[in-house]
């Protein structure tokens, strides 16, 4: 029985505490669109975090939506990890 090919998914989040109560989805896609999101992130030195469960949950949302409370903890952990990397290695933007 052939193995089902997994479709790549990607989401980009932004958190502006002065504007939003929670991180907001700024890009979301599957397949070719996901590839473009990932390519743009790499070109812009934006950290990429692989998390299949989170991408499945984000897939139910729309661009512009804020993440729901049940995702706050996992997204906060990812943002904290990225913040630690930025402190250790610089943010790559200057």
C-alpha cells in the first residue's frame, strides 16, 4: 500500500501587543503557497518552527485572525524560543 504524500502547510504569525490581544495570522497556506511562505521567511531571516499539530490547528483560521486562547501557551513557547535565539545569535536584521 503506497504511503500518502503529506501536503506541506505553513503559517506566519505576528504579535503586536499594542494592537492585538493575541498573535495574528499574517500568512497561511498549503502546498505551493506554503512553499512560498517558507521561502519568504528564509529570505527574510525569519525563524521557522516545525509543529504539525499547531499547523493543523491554525489551518482552521483565516488570515487576519488572532489565535484562540487554547493556542496561547504553545505559541508563547515558540516566540520565547525565537527570542532566546535572537538574543544569543542576533536577529539577523542588522
